[in-house]
C-alpha cells in the first residue's frame, strides 16, 4: 500500500480532471442571465464555482467507474451532489450559523452579496439538485432516478446532514462525548460521503454487497476526513486552508482534538483510513484510486 | 355561477377535511423523537403543524379528484407540497428576509426557536418533500414519481418560488412596473399553485390539454390570490390575518394596491377569478369545487 506524504501526482491529475468536468457541468446548469432576478443566479454561481476540491464528486466518479458507468451520466449526479454540498456551506457560513466571513479565502456568499440572497441561493441550489437528478438526461431508467433522489434526500435531510448541523449547533453549548461527536460527524459529513460512494452503484445497478462495502468505506473515510479537519483546524497554515486557525477550538466546540488530544486523533484517523481501505477488498485492484484517496485524506495539508 | 360573500359551508367542510387529512400525513412524516437533534424536528413540526389553511393541498386534492386518483396517494403529494410552502414561510420570516416576528398569530419559527434552527428546519423540510415524492409509497410508477419531483423542483427553485422571492427583495429597493410585479407574483406564489393544480393530472396521468387547463386556472387563481393579499394587507383585520396591517406598504414595497389603487386592484382580482374559472370548462361540472374556491379567494377576509 503506498503511503504518500502529499497527494501523489496521478491522484492529483484525476482529481483535477473531475474538478474541471464537474465545474463545466455546474456552469451549464447555472448559466448567466439578464433576468431581473439575476443576483440570485450570480450568487448560486459564486457559491459553487469557487475552486472547491470536488472531493465528493471525485468519490462518486470513482465509485461509478467500478460499475462501468458512462462518465457523462455520473457527472450530472456528481454535480447535483456538489450543489447540495455547496448549499450547505453557504447556509453554514451565515451569521446565525457558523458566522464565517470567508470561504476558501474569499468573502462568503452572504458577505459578497447579502444574507437574504445567500439564504435563497442555498435554497435554490438544493432544489436544483433534485431537478437534475429527476431529469431523464441523468438516467433513462426512472427507477434509478428515483433511487438517487431518495438517497440524496436522506443523506442531506434531518436524519443526515441537516441533523448533523443541528447537533453541531447544540455542541456549541453542550460538551459531547466521543460517541455523540462521531454520530454528529457521520451525519454532518459522512452522509454525503456515503451518498457519493453509493451513487455509483445505484447508477450502475450494483448489488447490495457492493453498495454496503462502498457505504462502509465512505463512513470510515468521512470520519477520518473530519478527524483530520479538526487536526488541521489547530495545525494548518491559514494560507492553505483559507480559514482562520483554531476556529472551532475558539468557538468552544467539542472536536476530535479537544476530546481525545491531537496525537490520539492522528492515530484514530490512521486507523479509520486503514479500515476504510479494507472495505474495498471485494473490488480487488479496481478500487486503487479510492484507496489512494483515503491515504491522501490522511496526509492533506488543507 | 354562485357568488358567495363568505366561504360557503360545503367548501369549508371540504377544506376542513383536506386540512385534517394533510395534517395527519405531515404528523406521520414528522414524528416526535428523543434524539439529541430533536429541536430540529420540533421546529419542523412547529413550522408546519400551525393551523394553516392548506389551500395548496386543497387545490391538489381537487385536481386529483378530476382524474379519479386514490386520495391516499394524492395526500402524500399534497403533504410534500405543503412542506415546501411551509419551508418557504419559515425562511421568508427570517430577520434577513421579511423580518416577521409572527406567523398566523404565533411567534415565527426563528422567534420560537432561533435563527439557525429556523434555517435548518426550512432546509430539512424542503429536502423531506423530495424524499416523500420519490418514495414508492407515493406512486407505483417511478416515471410519475420523477415527474412530480421535476415539477415541484421547477416550481420551487430559482425560476419559480426562490426567484420570485429574490425579486420581492429587489422590490424593496426598486419600484416595479405592473408587468414585473405580475411576473414576481407568478413566480413567488403562482408556481406552487400551478404545481398544486397540475399534480393531480400528473398522478392521474391526465393528458396535456387537461394539464394546461389546470396550469392556466392556477396561474390566474394565484395572481388573484396575491392581489387580494395586497388588498387584505391594507384592509383586513389583523386579528383575522394574524399579521400587522399595512406591512408591505410600510416596507415601501410595490404591491398591486400601490401600483393600481385599491379599486382597480379589486376589479383586477375579479377579472382574474372569472378568467380562472373559464379555463375549467373542459372538465364540465366536475370541477365545481375549484370554481367555488376561486370565488372564495376573492371574498376571503383573512
């Protein structure tokens, strides 16, 4: 198993490829307009076409490859997923939520536009995601399109991402134990990771053991991602992450670092990544890129 | 054609029936929970089970009747639609948007809970609506489920309700002509009315002329609804509407009343309702309740 300190160049290349393709798809979904309500669409573009890593789309495209899915088709699902991720960032950054003025080194949507526009842009992006998934262009089988809508809605809703964000807000006032913190992160971050990895199997009509393996991989990877996020929050260079250092610690939030210490957190992330990789064994050497990605999550600097 | 000054008792009975049935469906979709993120679900319940008239579900149930749709099935779609309507009210009431402290005479969600919870509750309700529509329990034909998701997403998104709300915000700083104001209202209110009326035909696999007639009815009805809303804003008893008098006028917004005067606005509403009713001619006497409803919209006091 390779153990890179930096994202290896072939992973970086593949990630860049996915990023460009998904950005193009999002561009097409959100054309410029001169309608009087144009600021809404500009804010939607600003909040999505902002140089994100497109990690979730990457997972989705890799999972789709395992089932020989036409990349054009997978790309629309990847774009829909990214719209949901971006809407959640726009709403999370609002003053009433995390009150973050910047995102990826640039003013957050509510700073570049205003709060009302940011709320609406988030709402419209979430709505657009479901419009994209239910469109026959995404898949000719309406059963598959419905399954995608159901899976994304579950991942993003009250029992997934929104519920996780609610827990996160409660965590500003209450101290959580590790179990609750893990549950929070599984909902807040893990649910969309799980959708990303399972979606390839849904589009490619994979069987249940395949879906389960990908969900398990995603769950462990998502948790590892969050643990390393908490480590980066105290350790990383704000110039690389584009956000102030020790933001969560100063907000008094329980993080994996405050709950178990930095060294324990690092060991935990490593263990989770190893566990994630093991779930992929039934794909043999076809899931190499997902394995390499898991190691990159561990070693990333931003 | 009857011309009641008050909602006639058989309309009221039917509306009460729909309200009770849809409230029960929403109750089932949003059970109480003792999970740590329970405040999210309580806020979702608070923002939906609040004594609303359920006008959109009523339109949907009546449209479904025209196609002999099983009411159980239509009710789930009606509930999903109402979740979207309620999410939009929760977000519209936020301080950054319309800054309304009360809704139907009770504290708005962000006052009863807090702003962050209100934002998340809205997000989760919107997401839940699509989960409900894509569920096989809603319809056995996945093509119909997909068509419902597409239609609701279009009605609620940037080219529908969200776009209309954006225009509404722009209208606080800019004066609109009647054309732009009508377009705003068609997007903000009309789009969900159109979905409500077309959905019955989608579920019941009606033909395109039927769908078009229902969309046209809904468009004129929606506009009439908004014109009477603007008249009620200056005329109605705050005790009946549950909101302060002349809220829009004082916010400096262009309304049908400020743009054309109260008397002209009343004539316009009447004309729109007559036009709405005429679109229903191809259903002959089977659409009686939709006709009666149109007259009620004109005559309502709250």
